[in-house]
C-alpha cells in the first residue's frame, strides 16, 4: 500500500513538472501585454489619423491637400490597405491637376507598394509598368527598384513550393541589386537592403554592427525599428542561436503592435518557432493575432500563410489539452480512490491489530477485506493501462500524420529536383523544343496535386474515420455520396472536409482545390439541396467527430 501511494505521488509530481516545463520568458510576457493593449495602441493611431483628417478638411490648396493625404497614407500603409489606396487615388488626381509629373510618379509608386502588400501582385506589377523608366527622377530610382523587389518577393512567397520560384527569385535578386545601387544611402530602404546584403555575403557580424548603429535613430512602434529587429533575429538565426532569434522576433512583434502595424511578419514567424519548440498555447495565441492583423489590413498572402500554420497549431494544441485533461482526470480519480482505500485499510488494520489476540476469525475477515481492496486496485491499474493505450494510439495517429507530411514534402522536393535536372540536361543538349514542351506541360503539377490530395484524404480520414458515413447520414435517401476507393474523397467531400477543419472561406477552399469560387458555391448549394436539413447542414458537418 505504501509503495502504491509513493508511486502515485511520483506520477503527480511528474505531471506537474511537465505542465510547468515551459517557463515564460520576460520578452514574451511583454509581447503578451502588448497584445492585451492592442485596442489602446490602435486608438492612439486612430486619434492621430483623426487630427490629420481635421486639418485636411480645412486645407484649400491642392498641394497642401496632397501633403496631408501623403501623411495620411503613411499612417494607413501598414494599417488599413483600402484607406491607404484611397489616399493614393486622391493624390494621383491632385498630381495630374497640378501637372506635377514627379508627384504623380511618387504616388503611383506608393499605390503599387500597397497593392503588393495586399496580395494584388499583378495589379501592382501592371501599375509599375505604366511608369516610363526614363522619366523617373533620380531621387525616386531607389523607391522604383525597391517596389519591384517587394512585388517579386511577395510573388515568390506566394509561389512557394511551385516550379515558378526560380524565375521569381531571379527577379528578386535583380531588383535587390538595383535598389542597392540606386537608393539614397541615408534612406531606410538602403539601410535595410544593405544589411541584408552583408548577411548574404557572409559578413554577418559586420551586418549586426551596422544594424545596431542605425537602429539608434528609431524607436519601438516605428516600422523601421520592427524591420531592423527582425534582421537582428535573422543574424542570430545564422549564428544558430535560437533563443535570441526568438527574442528579437518578439521585440519586432512588440514594435509592430505598439505602432499598430497590421501588415507584419514577425509575430507569425515567432509563432512558428514556438510551435516547433512545443509551446502550442502561445503559438496559437500569436497566430490568431497575426490572422486578425492580416484580416484587418486585408493582406491576402499573410492570411493564407497564417491560416495554414494556425490549423496545424490549433489541432495540436487542442489535442494536447484533451490528452492532458484525460491524464489529469485519470490521475485524480486514481488518487482519490487510493487515498480512500488507504484510509479504510489503515482503520481496519488498526482495529484488527487491537483484536488480534481475541479473534482469529476477525483477522481472517480483515484479510478478506484487504484482498477486496487489492482487487479494486488491480481494476484501477487496468483502467490506467487502458487510458495509456488510448494515449499511445493518439500519439501514433499524430506521428502518422507528421510522417505522411514529411514523406509528401520529401517526395515533392525529389520530384522537383529530378524535373530541374531533366530540364538542365535538355538545356545543355540544346533540345529547345523538348524543353519548351516540358515547360508548357502541366503533368507534373497535376501529378503533384494528385499525390497531395491523396495524402490529404488519407490524413483526414485517419482523423475522421467515419466522416463519409456521418456525412451521408445528413443526406436524403438516394442522395448519398459513394467513393470509388477507401480513404479517397471526391471534390465535393473535400469541400466539406475543409469546412469540417474550420476552413470556411470560399476563396481559401477554391485555392486549395484549384477551382473557381463559383464552383465551390455550386458544390455547397447542390449538397445543401440534397440535405435532410439544408438550413443547418453545414453546422451539422462541424459536429462530425473524429
């Protein structure tokens, strides 16, 4: 009995130590506080905007209105995309009214810059193409080249994992160098690009010293401070110092929040690192903040990037919480039963010891009662083993999902590399026609998509093994879905698989399935028409259990 009690205490202490193993870092606490104060920071920015708008309402000359619009644009460009674009449109009209070509080019550059940040890359590129390069003033050359650098950088991020990365990366490198040559050395554009140049050249310590010196002219809450802090984080990443890399990402994120900078990257990258480190709770919190900011700003690319991470982090965190709750409940019940059994046993033993000399029969009775208690303990141990088995099966499912993801990534990388080598061989052999045909072909993309969808189906059906049956229970007789292969979904089922996983945005579903938004709406409308309860059909889908 004493040994069982000792083992229980050890188990409880181990559980407590595990739950406290992730200690809060001071800078993360500051970030948590900054997130809590988001409304206050946004209110401060809105107040500054309101004051400028009041001045603008009293301005009379076109140039003064232009200047105030420009100031309002600078406040909105990383805060609310639509408002920033509105002021660039007004300033384009004013520049044309004043017949000032320099101001016109300056405003077109501002507008294309915001379009790129909003994820409207092709519109931004088209707008840049409307500018006659020969008419760009020397002091705007850096801005001009940096715009193209930003556009192609966003494009390369959006095309991540596709065959188009090399051509976008080549354009990124081209305009990176052009910006470095044309930007004013006192401008922040040059400072940020030059710091990255030093790191790319392997001069990371020189880059750190350069950024430290330049950073003194800025303060937390300024966009420039946030960017330089993220560059310092990258410096520590190159040094393989994960702790300081995360710390400076947090500092950058704090600066973004204090400045109400909604178009940001640092907090999402920090959340990704924390997820890898196992701090799922904070990871989910930071990803939700990143997604809120991206939605507020209307940053389509950031929405996609953050949503993908948030789905994985939320699922892992939710599963971890459920596992911990089940484990804690089992341990608590076991502790209470054992404590009660121990108290009863000690009382009975005390009575039996006092009557030992009087009655051998009573001693036998006490032994029988102790035997009953032991049987109860055996039953409790068996229940505990059953709970451990359930946890083991859940871990195996998680490991299978991770393994499936890693195999898919590895296979895709290998396929891309083989495709690249094949193209290179044909290029060296000057087989231009074959090379042209290969580049026109979509077979590789289709094969990769097929493999990706198959992996998605397998993983999803592992998590929700009864999804198809439960889905059909919601449909009328004669309207059931029939799949050709086990664990392989059709397109209609994939639409509702994504909805079950919390992805309800038609744009995201259409992008995932590589179809039009109209097609997504058509699938959803047809399926609702076949449902027993069309009005609550999608709500019932969300109730399907794994």
